[in-house]
């Protein structure tokens, strides 16, 4: 079974407000091709706990890319609700820092009932096994920060060795955003027919978009039913115009994804990213050991450059 835990992924921008490519292990490449839209939106109501009822109470089919689940999480005014142990000071640990080379952070790894409940609920209403999911990635966007449109499925064979393609993605919104920060699907046919008033950002008007609302979650699929990749799944996060955005990403694969098994998949002492040497020279082995070196549960991605392999 995949472990219930949270990992942090940072998205940063430069002075102009443009995004810097994140080193989250997502797919590479951005194909802009037309595809037919058939989206489903689901409204989900829950009671006084995280998971009083795993299943949607109301469904509204409007078109295919995803499911919008409202009030999925009862989030307090701070993201600390989701953290225990060494991550009690989550808002401090997760604050932006002036990183220059590596924008990926995975300091907060924990096991708790909240994460386990969320994992169970996601498995229940996606009908996808919990062990097929990666660890949650926590993202924090401030003014001007965004995530360029991208696919979550892979374009290379190496990333498919563990769990295969990502079949589905769940985006969970931990905060309201005063303006901007929408999740946008620019490839969707019929995208311009979605009604949008002045409360939507210009970025959101370029595709089918979903506004972030604290407690909501968005589920969308990256593969068709025949397991071919879906060009409609191209998605991005629009720039935050006012306020800040906290969210979590949960990627789900077609097969079991267990980071503990990476040791049997990658026994050799190798770097799994071409930037590892540069990151190591910038002291990222010490700054970000979870990603670079790994832990007792799994190997990191830059072990060779960090010189931690046994001779």
C-alpha cells in the first residue's frame, strides 16, 4: 500500500511575474491540440466531518474533463489542520523562500488520520485503488505566481516504470482566492461558451476554468477509457491577482504506485534528473535532502551527485 503522507511542491516566479518551471515529477511537454469536450461536474455535500459520506449527493453533467466536488474538506483558516509532528509549524515550513535552483520541497512527510481519510474518500469516489496514488503535493501561490499549462501523463518510458501513466488528478483547494488562481483547461472544445463575468481573470477566459474555493476539489482524467492519452487534460493554474492560493495535488496511476518499491526499481546509483549535478553544486543536497537523497522509505532522485551511494 502506498503510504499516506504529504509532500510539498513549490511554484515560484521571477520579478516579472512569470512562472519558473517546477521540478515536481510531472510530465514534460505541452501539446496544444483540439479535442472534443465532454465534461462532468459533480457537486458534493458532506456533514460535520471530513468523510461522513464518501459519495456525491448531486450530479450535474455539463460536459468531460473533470468532476468538481464542493465542500469536500472542512478546512479551517489555516493549513495547519493537515499537519502533525514535525510539521506543526506548517505555515512556516511551507512559506516561500528565495530558492534559486530547486523549487521542489518535500519536508512534510506524515501519517495521520486526516490524510488517511482523504485517501480513502478519493479511492471511494474515483473507484481507483488508494495504492495507485502518489503522495499529496502541497502548493502555495502568491501574487503573480502561476503554473503553466501541462499534462500530468508522461511522455517518457522511465516515469512509467512505477505505476504506469497517471490516469487521474485530484486538485484540492485549501483557501479562497480573492482574484485569479483559477484552474484552466485551454484545450477544451467549446471552452469559450462557458459563461464568465468580470470576476474571472483574463487567463481563465482562455479555456474552461474552475475557481478555487476553500474545501472544494477537482477531479479530472488524463487518459481515455481505452488508455490513450487525452489532449483535453492540458491544464494550468492562472496567476494569483489578489490574495494567495493554497492547494494540494493527488496524482493517481493506472497501477500500484509505492515509493517504497523504488529501491527495487532503481538499485543502481544514478541521477534521475539531468539537473542533479547543478543542484548538488548549489548545496541542494543539504537544503532539500528528501528530494535529492531520499529517506529510509525511498531513494531520492540525485543520489549520485549527492555522493551518498555505497561504494
